[in-house]
C-alpha cells in the first residue's frame, strides 16, 4: 500500500484506504500489530457523555483545520472558533447526519496563537483547544 488516506473501524474490522484507491481489511481477531510511521497529531480527546464525538486535526494548524464530528442522529450543529479573549472569529451552522462528517475550515487569515473550537448541537457543547502557527 502507498500512503494511507483513511482508516475506518466498522464491525470489529480495520479498513485501510490508500491514496490510489486500494483498500485492505483486517478483522480485529487477526490484527496483531499496527505501526504508523506517519500520523496526524491532534487533539483527539472524546467527550463520552454526549451523542457526538469531536476531533480536530492537525494541531497545530497552519491554514486548514479539519473538524471531524461523529453523530448518532441527524441534527443541526453550530461551530464556533474563539480567540484567547473569547471573541468569535469564525461561525458556521451545519446539519449532520448519523455517522462521521468532516468539515474543513480555512484559518489562513487568523493570526498565530491559541484558539478554541466549540461545537454545539443544542443538547451538548464540546470544546477543543488548538494552536494556529
């Protein structure tokens, strides 16, 4: 396989997608070791209390922040980026469906510094810090 484009974990199986469109599946019962020489650094903490999961990457970010949201239901969400003083510098309303959704946010106009991404689905609110370099 060439460079890994995406990994998924459906039904106790690891599926690896590469940039050439090839895929390979590994049942967890047969998976003994996974070694990644290139990986995405990010704030991958997950709030287990709500129905949504939130991941930001890369962290630190240069120009484009990827916001990965996993939702168990169709729901409207609000995404806010706040600077260190709490001022909203970016706002977006989206609608998610059950499953994973990646939203790419262009942050090339933001100054270097520490920011917070806040995602609100009306039932719960999750926040993650990230660094803009």
